[in-house]
C-alpha cells in the first residue's frame, strides 16, 4: 500500500493569513493531484503536478511537487473564508493509473 | 458537461443484506473507482476498474466485490452488509492516462442497521 501522509490534519486561521500544508510519501508517484471537497459534494480537482520540482500557481494557491516526486506542498496566500474546505492530495501509480488519496486537511478560515 | 451519477444519495439497509451501489459516467472514461470516506480516514480505495471486466483491488477490498460489464457503469456490491460498512461511498471516473482529472459523483450515504 502506498501511503500519502497529509499534515497538519486540521488548521484554523484568520482571514488574510498565509499557510502551507503538506503531502508526503515514501513512494514515487507518476503524478500528484490536489482536490478540494466541500460538505455534501464530491472532491473537485485543483491541480495536477507531474514533473519533479514543478511549481504551479492557481490565483492565491501555489503548488509544488518535490524533486523526487514523493511529496508536495500547497501554499495559500491571504486566505479567505471561501478557502474553507477539505484539501486532499492524491497520487497516481501503477500501469493502470491507480489513484490513491491521503486523509485530507480540514481548513477553516475565520472572517 | 461531465457527469458521474450514483444511483442513490441515501440508503438504509439491514445487516446481512446484499447491497448494490451503482455508478454511471457519460464521458467514455476507461477508469472507474470506488472509495469509501470516513471522518479522519480520508478516501480509501476499495476497487478500481481500468477497462470493461477488468478490475484491481484497492486498499480495503474485504467484504466488497465489483462488476463492470459495460464501460459506462461500475457497480459496488456488498455481499453481506455489516454495520462497519456504514459510510459515505464515492464513485469516480477518469481517462486512463496519467495526469488526468478524476470526476466524482455526489456520493451515497449508506447506513447499515
């Protein structure tokens, strides 16, 4: 079993603060994805990173894939209440594109 | 607009019953997945399928089986439901290439009493 460890598990911050959360594994993945899930809904893709060392930006969100393709980080600048949700990382592996998720990070941004 | 549809939003079944959860996608995707989501445990992969009649076990396949007779439909079967299978079940589909997006259904909240 390829495990994806996400940290911290819970984060509560004030609007306007910056934050960084992490997704780590001992395994190499072909790609790593970040999803965001709101209550009562299925997860929705935020970004996919494929190349070691890759950095992608999505407005106030910055995603980085580790050089060894085993870990990733998500940095949010000037967090807003609308960023509140469950952030899940997922790694792809195997010949048939198996997709495995971490336990998720519950983020709460207070106004 | 892409769509993954799960047959039921809420389901209540009795212990020992055989339960079928259905998932249909309209995007001609090769890969389909079944996960269960429990508080603090994230999404755990039960089974996935990479082609019609092809399947691979995930991390927690015990007590479950799957069927994929047609490309668009992937069924999860609980052979004999137990209370520890009470959970949120999520179906997803994606193109079979690496780096492509997985699309999720809205989930089925299953309660086994």
